[in-house]
């Protein structure tokens, strides 16, 4: 295992006061139900939280309180503390802010990314335009595109990369979509995982296989044998299962396995490796559940070894598959 | 048939929120954006293919002193009234007086109408001490108001609810079961189903509203109810992603505490959800056989009706 894979990754979460930073990471990482985030107090300083993800990825999340006074400190006296050694910045905008308020957000964003490019050149940036539930569905696309252009411009010519811009809301699956993609960018071995999952999907003759991280239910990867266009599907599943998991936790229990069947399909979700759940979906009625379970069990060992980073052995195993 | 429900309560007490969330699938966070109800609104409720009734929501400004209002006809068909009182809006004088007036008005038009009071907005984050204090206060105020008007012979059932947990579904279900003539017969059927399959608890749900129409005679645990009603969301959402709702729909969720939730579609819109120890799920075909027995029994009950 290389040094690089095992070290803490510093992730900054920034944006103005009340944009929803603390709400988001509490829902994703600390299992807070969305309707309880109204009780979250304002963040009065920088709150550091560490998460272990998929076993060997350690994230050190800096939730930077967004009051103006604090922002000014981040840009001046605390600049090197905040902006050094950053791997990822997640910058949050409030979609509801327009006019001068939006300009103010853009200016703060520009100062933030400029400081970042000076102290951590090469860091990657994700932008979330949050609280999209407040915008009428018919207007979402236009609002997004307008704001997207403005935001992107502010990072022009800087030595950092804006990886992606997402519209999000804690009230639907868009939150899972954004955060799934953010963590996918950080997982060591993600390519090996993808390849293995693809091979597995073919062996199982399933139409779809999805790998979820166990505690957050974020999507690590998915593979489908037939290309389908419903891109939010897995994020919706993350959201649903996570909601159910929260209810289970009230009874001190956890989900072990879920099956849902009807005449036309079977969906099977099960604990997989130490840090993941796997989901298989198939429509072929001649497939036996027992055969699926056998395949899953078999693949478990293979995948455990990826997480142990036994990469070479794994590549060998994958290549041997027909 | 006199099986309708009327709902009263001061403005902003939470009537529309409950109706919209249960019957029109409004998302809970959107209830913050609801406009006040200014005139009586009626909602037609169809649960499965056998249960139909109306809910009349009266505006919080509805004048109960008017002796000949056009809404009298609606009141006459009601066999139940739900009065919603906002537990977070102290003092309660006005709400309590309005309750008394509502009871008087409705009883005059429909003498056998049952009175149910929802002590609402008792949210999960309120401390137990505070909660108990509030409940006692409200119940005392109501009973004082009723006796002051020589109405203490009237029975009022209390229900503690909040839209932020499952209490509103639980109590709305319990109230609606009062107008279903066959909840008892279904209970007997469920008891025998449970016995044959070593099941601990079963609920018969209408899945779109997530109201339960009947349950067995075992003790009611609200966490069980919560798990079962949330399982409906999982089932519906997954089904809608991969196919469509049909009569063959079923689901199982295995939990780490050794229990397993079993979801079986009974017929259109009606599903049976049971909790059992997974070690008791030895023979799936036994379950299949018994669920068929249950379906037939249920069909009988609905036919008699
Ligand atoms: N409508 C809507 N409200 C949201 C959403 N996410 C968060 N909120 C609300 O926004 C408010 C502020 O959220 P916080 O998470 O405390 O904001 P913050 O960015 O951490 O603020 P500071 O700590 O002061 O920097 C809360 O009342 C949340 O309920 C969303 O997606 N939609
Ligand atoms: N805290 C809390 N607020 C609630 C609850 N139920 C409804 N509300 C809020 O109360 C307000 C008024 O609700 P509404 O249904 O319009 O009241 P109505 O005038 O009685 O129909 C809305 O902002 C709801 O979001 C609850 O259980 N707890
Ligand atoms: Mg905060």
C-alpha cells in the first residue's frame, strides 16, 4: 500500500452562513434525519470531523462556519491554516440568493479559490448549489445554467480544477448524487473496484449491480449490462435505503438484507464486504435466488482483497475471467 | 352512508398538513409553505376498492355561531370529528372554547358523532417533562371547559401527534378504524395468520396513505409500526424504479436484531406487513399458503359488508 493511499485527506466545506453545510454532512456522515437538521445551531468556528470511508480512506472534513467575520479571518490571519494541504474543497451556494447577495457569494467564492490555488495548488473543487427544492421544477434547469456560468468564470486562470457543479437539496436524492461523486473521486483503487464490479455483473447475468458504502449508503460504483438512461435511479435508492436505515437505528437494529420482487423483476440488496452493500437487479425469471447468493458470496472474498489493497493479485484474478 | 369525518381546529393547527401529507403525498417539509384554508374543503378518500368516505376540513375561521350555515349537510353525514389543537400555541383558551363549540354544533347535527382530539405538534424533540406538562394542561383545560357548559358527559378521545414522526399516521389510522365495521373480523383473521406462521405482529396497510386498516390483537409497539410503514416507502420506491405495482409484489427486509419484515401484496393498494424472528421463517411455502388463506378470508369479509 502506498503512503499516499493511507493518509488523511483534508476536505474543506465552505460557503456563506446558513447555506446548509452542516446540515448536509450531518445527514450524509452522521445519520441525522433531514427533518432534524432544523435544530442544528450555527457553526461558530471551524469544526473538524474525521470519517473513515471504505476502510482505507480517511477524510478530515473541515466545516468552516460561514459568518462574514469568520470568512474574513479565513482569508487573512488564518489563511495558511485553512488552505494548506487541502485535497478537496466543497463550496456551497444558496440557490435562493440573487442580485447583490449572489454577487457577494461569487466574490467570497473567488477569494476562496484564489487562496486555495496559492496554498494548495492542484486541489480539486466541487461546487454545490444548494436548497434547490426552493426552485420550481420547471425553472431548475435555467437557474442552474445561469448560476453555473457565473461560478465557473470566477475560477478562470487559477491553478485549480473545478471538477463538477451540482444542484442539491437535503430533501431529495440530489444530495446523494453530489456526495457520491465527490467520494468516488477520493477512493483509492476506484478503478480496480470498477473493473471487478463489471466482471462480476457479467458473471451474475444481472442487469445491474450497484456497490454502496455501508454507513453512508453513498454509491461507490454501478455497472449495467444494458445501458439505461435513468441517471438518478441509484441515488434514489441510496436515499430510500438511508431513510429506512435511520428508522431501524431507532430500534438499535441495522439492515442486513433487502429483497423486493414483483412479477417482472427482482432486486436483491445484501451486506457485501466489511464496508459495502451490494445490490443486484434482474428481470430474468429463470435466475434462482440461491444462485445469486452463491455468486455474491464468492465475489465477497475477491472484493475484500481490493480493500486490503492487494491490487496485483486482484488484477490477475480479473484478467483470468472470460 | 354516514361515515364521513369532519375536522376542526384553529387556523395553523395542522389540519391541512395532515390531510395533504397522508392523502395527497405532500412532502412534510413542504407543509411550511401551505396557505391557510379559508373555506370548507372536502377530500374523497378511497382505501383499496372497498372503503370510501369523505373528510371535510373546516377553516379555522369557520363561524360556529351561525345557526343555518350551508355546511350543515356535510356535518350530518359525519360519524367522527377530529379536533386538532396546536400544543405549541399557548394559551389554549381560544382553542378549547372553539373545541367546545365545534362539539356542540356537530352533535346537534349528528348526535352519535364520536369526538377525537389530536393534541398536535408534540414533536419528537420536545422533552418528556415538557410533553407531559402540556398534555395535562390541555386535557384539564378541555375538561374544565366542558364541565363549565354541562357537557362533561361527552366522551373525547385524546391522541398525541406530530407530523415529524409516525404518530400522525398511527392515530389517524386508529380513528379511521372506528368507521370501518370490519376491523374486528380482520383482527381475528390476522391472529390466526400469525399463529400459523409464527409471526409476532401484522398490519394490514393501505399503501398509498400508509394508514393501517387493522392489526392483530398483540401489543402495539410504535417502533414496529414505524418500521412497517417505512417499509412501504422502500417497497413502492424500488418497485416504481424497476417495474410497476402489481399483485405479485413482495419484499423482505432482514435486520441485525434477528427479525425479518415481510411484505405481501394482498390486492390492489392493500398489503400485509408482518414482523417475525428470522429463525421462524423455515418454510416459505407455508407463508405462501397462509397468505392465500388470508386473502380468501379477507375477500369473504369484504363481501359480507
Ligand atoms: N429548503 C432547504 N433548506 C435547507 C436545506 N439544507 C439546509 N437547509 C436549512 O438551512 C438552514 C441552515 O443550515 P446549516 O446547515 O446550519 O447551515 P451552515 O452552512 O452550516 O451555516 P453556518 O454554520 O452558519 O455557516 C437550516 O435551517 C436548514 O434546515 C435544503 O436543501 N433545502
Ligand atoms: N412543529 C410542528 N409543526 C407542524 C406540525 N404539523 C403541521 N405543522 C406546521 O403548522 C403550520 C400550519 O399547518 P396547516 O396544516 O396549514 O394548519 P391548518 O390551518 O390547521 O390547516 C404549517 O407551517 C406546518 O408545517 C407538527 O406536527 N409539528
Ligand atoms: Mg454550520
